[in-house]
């Protein structure tokens, strides 16, 4: 059985839902396993720990993967194309099918939208059908993305072909957002009489929507005074008034085409390396082709024929029912999850969770040792993963701790789980904060990818918490049985005896959550020793280690036992001071300075301990890592002050 990995940054935008539906539907009746891996965009994180999803790129390198489909258009909108191409080279010599961007790998294929013809169609339509002579363009050139520049070039070429003048002053540079387009129009024009064009073409529907809102505010009627045309045929196009004339990219069809190329290439067929997909203009109310009082969803095509525009996306009843079902599922899922604390208890709920979420099967895999992943460092996939629990409706089987392990570089599906089952699977990292525990594979029943995205977030969080709770129980048993602190060593710093990085972030975030939940004050400190390099160079690393150890003791003595103190790296420390107010920070720094001098004298050090601290309160973020970043900025200011005084 062939296994195909689909790389995509997100499930939550309309483009993703369409392309994934096309891929999934093509493979419905095929003996193929499709693994959809949501990776986020490297270096672009909406959440503090979104970078954990980038581990998905490593799973796609598994020898079990036979071909890659990359939804490159979304990646390339926010990262350099050459950077993405370097990532795709890691999958050679497998076939790599890219949707939107030329992959430039040895066995690469690309599916691209033919936007030049579609812009020709709409400019020609505006000229011949609506007698427009002066057409403006709202570009997305601020993004510098390839698709934005292609749409701009296609528009200018269309003007030239239709023998219409190009007005540089009527090109507005945006970034694919409605608010930017709205602000630009409002800033330039104050009334209808100031508008110098009779039509505006926008590089996407959201910018067209922003223009329509701005026109309405300054008294410009659409389509009577200005014709507006968008690009994408997003949900917003058929939901606003007037309904937006636009260009449908048929993203669903592009997903089907990518799937077909992958399937046929893996079956030994030769396929074209490049496929240009024609686009479909839809002329609705915003250009005047459909009357404002037309009761049924409809559009006109390039031949002027009236076509039905009915689909699930613009069916209000279906959307309402779907949203209601998702809410009910989430409530039920949360109730189920509250019923377990340990991993074994979760296993007993696995089939119910799967049923609630329209999932055919779930397999939970853990690394032998949990991984602490830093966003600034490259993730190294461990060589061993254990199948911890598994449920399959298709196989009518469930397993807990079967003792099966595998090297994920070789395989990501483990025997006795879903190894020989065809279908569509979602691969999701199991993580909490910086800690990565492994991955989960889910076989899905439907194409509701945005819904699955929500379900998986809830399930993954529950798995991570159950793992931690189970580990603490096991640690407690080990302590009682062996009367040792071995179980705590993974969270303690060997040199100083205080929390290490992992322990600090786990306990610190928990303390932070409690502070913010109870609306209690608190201060986050980021601290860095002064002159450690000089100590190491002058007196040796043994003396440097002693300095670090004594500095940790100073911090432990100054702060209360209820505060969280940890060593983050070499000479860097973090502190979560519960209940402290910012007004007490300077006094705390003074106490630390005095105790540093005292400890230095008592230990007959040939230097005086010194440390700089940056401090922030809890107003800037609810995430410890982000607060430490802010505290680091304050630390930098503190260091500059000290250098200035020397």
C-alpha cells in the first residue's frame, strides 16, 4: 500500500479546506494511505508554541512515505520560496507535487492557476459589457509574495491587451486584508466626486470587501458608481451585499489534480511536470450583472449565461447546523475528557472520543524520552517511538501498551494499529509548552478539517496532561519504593540543585496560570550573571561553576520557597515571584546585590558575584516564554546602565 504525505500550514482557512477536500475525495476509493500533516509556517507563529507543529516536516521524511503533496501557495505567502524549496529537497527522490509554487526538485510537479487568462476575461468584461474606461487595481504587493506579483502583472497585461490605459496612480498596494484596503480608500477619498475611476479590480476578495465598505461610508454606490471585482471566490464573496463579482480558482479541483498526479506517478505513469488550471470568472451584483433584487444565488459566466450559485458554503441553514453540531461535539468532548486523569483512564474513553469526533481510529505514540523543543533550534526526531494506545473502528480492536516500538525514520504506522488500513489520516504532535511527547495519528471520516483542528487541540492537550499526571504518580511510587529523588532529576539542575529549564517552564507556567486565574500580582525576572566569561578565563571553569552554584543559592535565599526559581542555561536564570508587585523590584535587586557581596566574602572568592535582572509584570502576556522575552529586553537595558557607570 502506498503512503502519501500532504504538507499544509493550517486547516483553518478556506483555501486549505477546499484543497484538502479535493485530495481526500480523489483517494476515497483508492487503496492508498494519505497522511495530512499540519506544520505551520516555519518562523511564523500565532501561538507561543505553534513551532511544535514544524516537527511534522520530519515525520514526512519517513521511509514509509512514498510521495509528497505540498500546498506551497500558503507557505509562500509568508516565507521565502527558496527556503521552502530547501525544505522540499529533503524529500528527494520521492515525487513532490506542489500546488502553486515550482518546487525545483528532481522529481517535482507543479499545479498553477492560469491567472493571466482570467484577468484578461474580467478586464475585457468590464470594458465591453459595462463600458469601463478607467480601471483601478488594489494589489497585494506589500506581501512581496509570488502570487501577489503574478496577479499584478496579469492585470497590467490584460489592460494592454484590451487597449486600456494603465494609470500608476490608480494602483493601491495592500496585503490581502480588508482593513488595509478600507483604510487606504478612506485616507485617499472623502466623497463620491473625488473617485477618479469607474471600476476597481482587487487581488483578493477580502480587499474587495474592504473597498466596498469604504465606498459605502463615503457615499459611493456599488455597482452604479464603481464596479468592484475580487479574486478567490471566498465565502465572503457570496455573503456580502452586493454579492461580489470574482474569480473562482477551483481550489478543490487543484487538490484533485495533485492527488491524481501523485497516484498515477506512483503507479509508474508519466505525467506532465507542469499543469496550468483555468480559472472561472463569476460576475455577480458588484459589477451589475445580477440585479440586487435577484432572490436566488446566481452569477453570469463569460458568455453571459445565468448559472446557479448554490453550494454548501453560502447555504446559511447548512452553516448554522454545522456550527451547532461542532459546538455540541466540543461540549461532549470536554465532558468526556473531564472523566479521566491517567493514560489508562483515557484508553477506556478512546472509542467514545473517536465516535464523538467522527474518527475511525486513533493511535497515540510516545517517545522513549520526552523532548524539550526550543523554537530557535532544529528538531531532531528520536530513533524510537512506542505505540501507547490504539483504537480502530474498522479493525474492531483496541490495545493498551502492546509493547510495540518503531523507528519513525523508517515507519510512522506501527504493526497491529493502522498499518494496512487505507484512508485519510491526520498526524498531530502531542505537546504542552516546550515539551513534546510524541505524535497521534487519527483516521478521519469526513472532510471537516477545521472541525478536526479544534477536536485535536482538545485531545492533544488532554493526552499531555494525562501523561504528566501518570508520570507524577509513577514518580511518587518510585520515591516511596526506592526512597530516592531519581524521578525528579529530569526537572532539576545537577550543578545548582534548582529547577532546570524544563522544570522551570513547567512549574513556572503552572504558577503563572494560577496567578492570572486568581487575578494576583506577580513579577517575572530574567537574570544573567555579570562577568562569568572573565571568571572562566581568569580563574578556570571550576571556579566558574562554583560562581554559578553560589549565584543560584543567592537567588534561592532571596526569593520565597513558593516562588519558582530555575537555571535556564549557563549563567541565565528565571524567576516567577508570586504576589510581588513591580514597586518592590528595585528593593529586591538591592537585596540580591548585598547578599552577593556577603556570599563572595564568606566563600573567599577572588571576585564579587554580580547579576543583572530584567523584570516585567503579568500584563503583557499569559505565556511564560513571552514574558521572559519581555524581561530579557529589560535586562538588556539594565546591562547598558551598568556598562555606562563603569
